[in-house]
């Protein structure tokens, strides 16, 4: 029992020494001694020493972990996303598209949202004009029916005040 009690502080010490290399040292505080100019100079020296120490710590950590920094992976992933976006392709195969039925007519194209709003709008307008060219009578009837109900005047929906 006594041996176990002696080993507990040792295990805490080994964990603390392990974490010291991975956690940054605290940023130096400005210590006021009554001489503001000297305080400022001492603080700047402490900051420079801290920056150098932190730079060395980061290099050590990167060497220990084989340069597998999570943030660098995120940066690489973001660069890949930007390059595919600039190339005009979708970001990944995991990206799901959403379809919205704007006009309820048989065969009328749906607005497909892929994330690229300019391409989505262009694709929808092209599909819509193709459908209108193929179904002029059906579209004409739809426009007449809906324009007769509107009295050539746009009306706002009443806000829902049932709360």
C-alpha cells in the first residue's frame, strides 16, 4: 500500500514532463517595477525569448509526430476544395444535391441545388426553356390559369400570427 502511494506522485510527474513538450509556455506578462521604459524593454526581451522557445517547441513536436499536424491537413483539404471549385467540379462525391419542385406540372424540371448557385441557375433555366419549347400548350394554360388568379398584382403573404 505504501509503495502504491509513493508511485502516484511519480506517475503524475512523468505525465507532466510529457505534456510540457506539447503544450506551449504561457505568454510573458508585463511586470511593473515602477520604471515604464525598463518594464517595456524587459517585456519585449521576454517576448522575443518566448517566441524563440515556442518556435523550437513547435519544431520538436512536428519531428516527434512525423509532421502530421491536424491544421496542415485541414489546410491541404481546403486547398483541394478550392482547386476543384475553380475547376468547376463538385467538391466531393459525398456532396448531396437537393431538388426543389418550383412549378407543379408533369415533367417540369426541378431546381437542383449542388452548391454552385451560378451553375444551378444556368442548368435550371436551360432545362426550363427546353421543357417550355417541348410543351408550349401546357405551359400557356398554366400561365393563363395563374395570371388570371393574380389580377396582375403581386400580393404578399399574410404573416403567421398564430403563436
